[in-house]
C-alpha cells in the first residue's frame, strides 16, 4: 500500500518539541465519550461443509490426545504406587514429578479439546444450508467505539499553522475464531472491499482535507509476536474470545485561517487469516466513530 505523505509544514518531531512547551504556550485538550454506541455485528457468508469437517477432524485428534494422556497419567500412578512400596525415596520423588507433568499435560489437553468443541459449535451454527448457497450469518468480529481525544497546539513563528492531534480509541472483539485487523491507515471517505486498510477522513464540516496527512493505528497493548509490523502491511491478531483496544492517530495542521477540522473512521478491513489485503470490510454501525470538531485554527 502506498504510504500517505508526511506533514509538509509541521513535522512530528517539531510538534513534540512544541508539546514540551505546553506549560508556556497552552494546550487545549478535549475528550469525548459521547461519540458512539457499540457497533452492531456485520454480516458475512456462511461456513462451508469442508470447513466444518476440518473443525470436526481437529476434535477427533484432540480427543485422541486426551485419551493418550489419560493413559499416561494412569501408568504414572501405577508406577508411583509400586515404587513407594519397593524402591528408594529418590526413585519415588522422580515418579512423583512424572505424575505431576502427566497431570499438567492432561489439563492442557482437556482445555484444548473444550476450546475446539466450542469453536466447532459456533462454526456449525453458521453452516451453509446447501453447498452452493450463501446465507447471512453473524460475523466473528465486533468493533466498539471507546472515546476520542483532541489536542490543539498554536503555531509559534510567522507562517506556522495551528496543529491538531486527533485520537480515536476503539475495541475489537473476536468471537468464534481468531481475527486479523488490517493496521494500515488509508484516507478514504467511501471505502470498498478493495480498500487496503482502516479508512478515515475528515468530518463533513471540516475545511481541511486528508489527502496530505499521515495516520497510524496502534494497539494499546503494543505489538505482539502474532502481529505484523511491516511498512504497508500492519496486522493485529485478536484471539478467539478476547478483545484488544486500538488507537487511531493523525495530526492535521490548519490549511487556511479560521479552519475547522474533525476526523471520522469509515471502515475496518479484517480477515481470519494473515494476508496483506484483508477480504472483509466492516462498516456496520460506525457512523459515530468520530471526534469532536476543532474550530478557529489559524496560520500565524
């Protein structure tokens, strides 16, 4: 994906220096928690019989693993009982360790089986009614608005624009399977299925556009080993049954005197596998994923 150009008049490094002088210059900060109710769940295609069968085969393998481990525990118990009656304390101590490890392995195997059975039940509930048909089913991803924050910094020297930093926080929950969120940010008011990344734009009432400003998406818990942090291909993985909170950030300078600017999120690209261009576009119920407006921005 082509990276958006950097700020042409105020660099991020210069802005950081300005923020350090906030006690002298003054900062206006606005936080909004009123931006949005929880987004409703999007619709996706049904699950194919082949995928249901693959899930069923996983349960078969995990069931066999549980059975094998149960046998291992039983044998460890028998060996320990025999050792306590006829061998040294040292030998019994070794066998107690083996029994403890076997019990731990059995606990893990049973947990994996239970998780697979839960995931299989969710997939089965979304199975296609016929091999060639497509039905509407519940998406495994839910995106919820958290809040938005604005910081304004007035320009210092003649020709410097006032600058506004926008942050919109949102939460992604995976239910039924693991989810990958496309972490690239792309300026687009009307995203489509081929849009490569999180789509954003300035709000309708803004007098400054988004064509020349960079934006980033970060996870509040940082990058995990299962994420991808490569230029033009950023991905964040949320495990089934878990949630992660993310922050969209952009910095926009005043384009003209008495400028008005605000930002909004218009769509999230996501998938169930790790690929550069995600297959799914989430746009349901996100009209309130936006910041408040910053008004009265000037070029000094």
